[in-house]
C-alpha cells in the first residue's frame, strides 16, 4: 500500500493512462515456450529485484513484480497495471496542485514500463509500445520537474536519443550508456549522483539501443562508433571536460570510444564488460545481440569479434575506472584488468566481493564512488580539445 492506495489495479483488458494495451489475449505471447515456469525463471534471473530498484522502480513495486509472478505474460500484464496505477496517482497529484509529486509518480510509472519491455528480446510491436510509453512518460516527468529533457543527436545521417541533465556551470559532463538491454534513463540514479557533485550527464541511446534502434533503425556496428562525434560535441557544449561510462556490454563500447577520442575524453568508467566477449550459449543474450546488430545468428560471432579490445594495440590513455563484482555471472573477476593496462594516473579498480552484474545490489554505494571518481578526474584533467 502507498498512501492507503493499492499499488496496482486488478482490472485487465483496458487501455490505461499509459495508452498501452494490457489484455494478454490480444497480442503475441512474450516467450513462445511450453514450460512457462522455465521462461519466468529465466526472466526473473535477468531481472532481480536489485536491478529493478537500480533502474528506478520503487521498492514496493519491484517486490510486487518479483514475488507475485505466475508466468511471463501475467508478469507483463501486472507491470502494465502497476504502471497505470502510478499514472493515476500522478494525475491526482497534478489535480491537487502538486507537480513535483506528480513527476515522481510519472518517474516510477516510466521505470516499470521500461522494465516490462525487457521481457522481450526481439523488437516486437509490444516491446516498442512499452518502451515508447516509458520515454514519453519520462519526458512528462522531466517537463514537470525541470530536471532533465530529451534531445536528439546526430549519428552520421541518422539521429539518436539522449537525455540531458545538468546543474549550472558543471565542472564536467559524463556520457553514460548501457548495453544490450539497459538503456538511457535506466541510469537515472547515476545521473543524479553526478549532479550532486556538480557534473552534467548525458544518458545516451547508442546505435543498437532504445528508440535509436527501434524507431530510428540504427543498428550497432563497430564502425558506427566513429559517428559519435556529435554526441561528444554535445557534452563539450555543456561542460569543459568530458567523460564516458559504459555499463555491461556498453563498457566495451566506452573503451573503444575513449580510445578513438583520446584528446576529448578525460576519463572513462567501464562497469561490467570484458575486453573480449564470446558468443553466448544462452538464448536471451543471443537474441539481444541479434536485435542490437540487426544480423542473423550465423553472423553474430564475426560481429562480436569486431568489438574485441586489444590493449596492446590501443591502450587507454585517459584515467580508467573499472567496476567489478565478485558475484557477476557474466564477467569473471579479473576479466577487465586489461582496460587498466594504460597506466594513466588516477586509474582504479572498484571491487565488491558480492557484487552482481554492474553492481545492481550496491547501486547507491556504486553511484557515490563512481561520481566521486569522475569529480576528482575532472578537477585534474586538462581541458578538452575539439578536433
């Protein structure tokens, strides 16, 4: 219960305030498998309650999703009902003259919609509808709070999406992105930690991510990283120094971007990515790679190999922060060590012995330490050179 009101409505088969249809009988099932228990188990394994909370879902809503799920389709339906209820609370708060309270409810609504779309790996229509609704809801929240806004940036002849945060006169700007499934506003908590230390943030959807992919049709290719100059320009227009942070597979992309723009990237944080990634055996990450790349299954091995990072050929010259979890099932302890081989002063390793992938389970502490590290680096880095 929140303020004496249930956190979701049992009504089903209606289009709620999100505009997203919640009737499971009118769309393709999320996962076409006979054993729904195994499908749900796989989904919840990838979406532990720690990840939901890290991605901005309120604790009570996160526990409701994890503890009361029956199968994948029912899980998605429940997420939509929770989101609709949060939207109703936002409408009531606005009617009572409480725009900031409404903004918070909208933020929670958007976070639940973002989590719901993660039940799909391929870009089916319902995934796009859920994610688009999340983006539109975040935009409404930002318009009420004045805290952030959604912008476009150039990617060659295409356009990408990016959320801009920033205090007045920031000491630096950190561009943050995710990997195969966590995108954009999933990293709102980190943006706020950086803002508290006087830094601006761009939460970017790179090629192969979010609406940049699902609406813009921009797939992830190794050569596409060379088209991110306008994104770095945008950061440079907001603050005198620029850093990059990549999470999960995005950490590997961050290393490549920092190496490609050594005179413009003053600091780089890599959170949960190995320099070389093998083709996964599990279905979910393979499907996510297919969606990000737009390729066929037979081509994924070659596609992945193009992202291999060789520290001997292209060492990172800027300070590097590696974030590592001892309980990460995807990235073994020590696998990220090569990113630190450049030997730049200020480079460090942050390790949590029980840390999950990207340290979901210590999100507050992770955000505090990473933001402090970027603030230290910006206080000592030379000014950014625009090439």
